[in-house]
C-alpha cells in the first residue's frame, strides 16, 4: 500500500498485535485512534499480526493512511479448552504471560522488513510486544509504548476476583508481568497510559521514563434516535477474562433479583466471541446473547440501562464511553468506572455489592427522568473528553 504523493516527509512505524480495522472492540478502537492521528503527521508504515484463518487485515485498512503494511502470520494453535489449559500450564511453569508468549519470536522477521529504514518515531501497541523495542530502537529516533492496560495490575485484580486454583495462575502471571514491566518499560522514550491511575502505576514501575495519559476515546458520532426497549445491556469482547467474569457475576448474583422484580425485562449481552459466555447464559429465555454488532451505539441505545459489573480491569472501559455516546444511563462498579473521572450520581451510578447494584438498576428502570438526566450528562462528558479529537489534544501536548 502506497501513501499519496503529498505524504509528509517524516515517517513513523507502528507495530500492533491486533488488526486495528474494522474498529470493533476496545483494543482495535484505541489503536485505530492513534493511527488516524499519526497518519495526519507522518508517512506511516504498519506491522500487524494475523491469527490463522483470520481475514487479511490489509483488506480493512484505509489505504490512503499507510505507506507500507507488513503482515506477520502467527503460528496455529488449538483453541479447545484442554489444549488451551495445557498451553497455559506450560506458560505458567516457564513464567511467560500468555499474550507475551503468543507474540514472541518474530524479532528476525521484523528486522528483515525494516532493513535500513529510519523513522522519526516508532510506536508499539500493547505490552505484549514491548520486547520488540530492541529490534525497533536502532531504526527510530523516538520509541513509544502504548499500554492499553498495566498488565501486572490487571492480573493482580483477576487473581483477587477468581477462585482457587485459577487465582493462583493469575497471581503468578501478575508477578511475571511486573518483572517484565520493570525490564522493558525503561527502554522507551515515552509511555502512553489510558488513565491517570495507570500513569501513576507506570511511574512506580519505570520512574525515569515519561508517561503521558492518552484516554480511550471513540469517534465523534451523533446520538442515536432510538426508542428504549424493556431491556438492559452489557457489551464487550466476551472472551476477554474481565468481561467473562463480569457476565458470570451478573448472571448469578444480580440478574435473578432484576428478573424477579421486572417480569418483562430482557438482558442483552452484546459483543464478539459470544461462545465464551454462552454456557453461563443458557436456560433463560430473557437473556438475549446478541453477539457482535456493526454499530454498538445503535444497539446500546435500545437499552434503558447499560450495566458494567466488572470485578477486574485496568485502563478505562469503552463500554461506558459507548453507552454515554448513545445517551444511555450507566450503572457500574467503582472499578469498572475507574479512570474516567466521572461523578457518582451525575454521570453514572456506582455500586459494588450485588444487592446495591440491582437496586441501582431497578431505581433507574422505574424513573425515565433520572435515566434521561444521567444519559444527557454522560453524553456531554463524552463530547468534552472522549472523542478522538478531544483525546488527540493530549497527544499534541506530549509532543507526538
């Protein structure tokens, strides 16, 4: 793919483990927002990984944005539960966090593609690919790492939320991530964090490396004009462990209370990889497993309340940003809303315990005026802070 002849003279390189387009899911959305920003300032070369059998990521890329695109093919692996368990047991014994292990071993392939190329800056997406700093550093004046999460903190929280023996695995991977973070974060010129809280964590891990906040954001979009249905909604990548745990928690501890109190209420579970949560949702005709959708805002706008019952997370939640953009009221755990600087009772409602969470949702279902007020306040906050254009101001301030 060649950039038009009016491309800027300076070049940037971006390495990402996930296809950024189509922008379905929080990871892809964050990466795409950075690519859109950089493409306005640099001639961008892109290195992207592809899972076996996945569509060619080049087909979904906006061709005019990139000068050159290289695709690295990941080796096949069996996704069956037994195979996955054995694979992760091996990683556990070797002290290799799963995603760091999955994207390892491509140093020579990357070096061959870069050859003698030079870049004003190189950006690596996700901590999983941070070790490629040693390959990219000789080719770039400035090396930036974008951290969608602080992986050690994410694993620590997953360990706290899960039961034995799974919690032991997450605790072990969390310690491994912390060791690797202390090793690799200082290799970068700049770290990007999704929230002030994560930036503080990075400062503790790599005190000499500057960290800037680049908030998660979604493109500016008009609020959908769609009437509410008798429904609540949860959205996200349903294979992602924090989302899977949230669905289990809501299904067992919160949904039964709401189901009994509101006989006509439907719970919509929206997002890619629906097979991951299907076993926990079977047997209830009032749970609607929607799966992936092209327009999350339109789907969420059909709900009266969007629920975010997360027990473990890092970074910030796109599901809340999308609910705000759709003008819908949100009930979240405090951890689920971390990093957004939203005020309880003004932009959303916070509740951690199952009974309190169910009561908060029920109160909003009973009050159209209260739902509408929260939806308006969330929409205003989204427009002020969490569109791509608003987030790009933070990148300019960081000198990118």
